[in-house]
């Protein structure tokens, strides 16, 4: 799936991050969502690698990256901690500045990285999200019913871990994803069967509902993402709920562009041609 790419593990000092990188040109870091791994970019990364040095990494807690112990405030799984990981990954690969794209949980890490490390990110693309603070602030009955896993996974340990552990395949398949290739799905499922991955995913969502929410709240109206921002979202996504994506992101970033794609939530796997074209045009501009 990643012909010509090198697969390695980078020790950041806090955790070990699984990384796949290849290509040549300006550096571009790609971050994945839940319950995926960096493999979610396999339909796009090889094409981007014709013009960019592409780095696709597993977030801490996901894939084959480290799954460290957590704390009562869930800080080890905050997007701030995840962002530190990726800054160090890119530094060790020789990149002090880079382009950055993230989907789902990876997009949450990505915009936090752009806020915390504005000198590192040249341009940022986020796929099918609004900021965590904004999502919780807008939550209503429809959001709760369609996005119920946000509230289930964020419950205190170890209730969701034990519940999922009883039938991980049932939870994994709760929303059939026909856009996943057998090879990509196999990587996701292999990693998902690890109980430590389940624990880490729950900690990610607990962090989202606590420390990430508070960090966002503290930043709103105080500082904005300073680099150009591309926002893409799916017309049929379970996440969208008819929100004004561009309007919301303009409260968080100084320069925003983007559009809706005819897809569900998994843009890079459902409509790879359109997603690639948007990313290539944005980062290549």
C-alpha cells in the first residue's frame, strides 16, 4: 500500500511512534482518526509523495505507537501531548517546519499543534471536524444519538473498556465502513484487538471531554491559528449535522477556505481522488 515508503519507529523521549515516510519535496505530516491507523492515508499518500516528503504517523495510543499510563486529568492523552509527539517526530526526521493534515482525532491533534506550535506549521488541513469545544458546546439530542460514542468512551475507567472487551468486534463494526480496503481494515482490526489500544482510545475521548475542552475554551477569543487553514467535510457524514463548518472555523483561524465533499466521514478512503486534489492544490499553492 505504501510502495517506496520506509516504516520505522521514532522514540520521542515520552513515547515511541510508528511512522511511515517517503517521497521528496516539502514535508507533509498526515494524522489519522479513530479507530484507524496511519494506513488510512494509503490511497492518497503515494500520490502526494510525488511532490511532498510525506510522513504518516500513528498517534500515541493508536496503531503500533506507545500506549502510556494515564493520569486523573487525562493529560497524557490530551491533544497537546499528542502534538508534542508529532513535533518531535518531524524534528528527528529533519523538519522544523511542515505542512500538516489530519482527519478526525488526528485533526484534533493537528489544530492543537498549530495553536501550540505556530512556528512549526506552514499550512493546516482538517478533515470532517470542528473544534472540540465547539462540538460539545453545540451538542443536543441529535448529536448525542448520532455521536453517542463520544459520551460512552469518555465514561470513567474502566466501564467502557470492560464493555468493549466483551465484544470488541461488535463495537468495531457498529458503523459498517465499506470504503475500507481489506488491507487497511486488517491493520485497524489487528491494533484494535489489543486491550491497551481500547484503554488508550477511551483515554483519548476522556481527554477530549476534559482537558482538551478546557484548553480550547482558554484559547477561544485569545489566539487563533495563524497559518492558512483548509477545511473539508462530508455531505453525508454522521458528524456534520448541518453545521456551518467555515463559519465556525473562522472564529478559530485567521485565514480559512474549504468545501463540502460528496462523502461520509472517511473522506480520504471514500473519495480519495477529490481529497487528494484538494490537499495537493492547497499545499502546493
